[in-house]
C-alpha cells in the first residue's frame, strides 16, 4: 500500500462521489468493486515500480491508460464478468480513476513533475 494512503478513507471519498444511478448494472456491488479496484491499482503500481516495497515513490511514472487496462482486466477476470458487464465496469473504473486522483491530491500524496 502507498505510504499515507488510508484505504477506508479513500473508499468513503470515492463512494461519496460515484453515483449508483450512473452504474445501475453494478449498483449492488459498488463498494466491493471499488475495494477491488483500489487493490488492483496498488498492485499495478507495485508491479510497475510506481511505488516501492515500502510504499514510497518508485522509479517509474504512473501510466493512466496502462493502469486502466490492468484494473479492468483484473476485475473482469476476478468477477467473471461477461463482455457487456466488463464494458460497464470500464466506465466505473474510469470514474474511480478521477476520484482516486482527487483523493490523492487532497492528501498531498501525488507529486506532479513539470517535465
């Protein structure tokens, strides 16, 4: 897990902004899916050296598109989703990424390089 990251707090922040009406096919499992998405996001960051073993900054940059694909594939497989639900899941993951970024910024956990 990323240093300074509070998963429960992040879930409350994100779930407070994601509206079930925007994801009706997934509404019953939003909390579980967001929890899994956070875990998949952290796994992506560890596997791609965005964060190191201690949860600090790694040597690589976070690639949004690559992370997005990684999370959607991991969750679709984990939840045995058919292609139609996987597309719905992709929409949820897209929303998650926006709100996760807002959460990280609100906590000072991201550092933007101007390079």
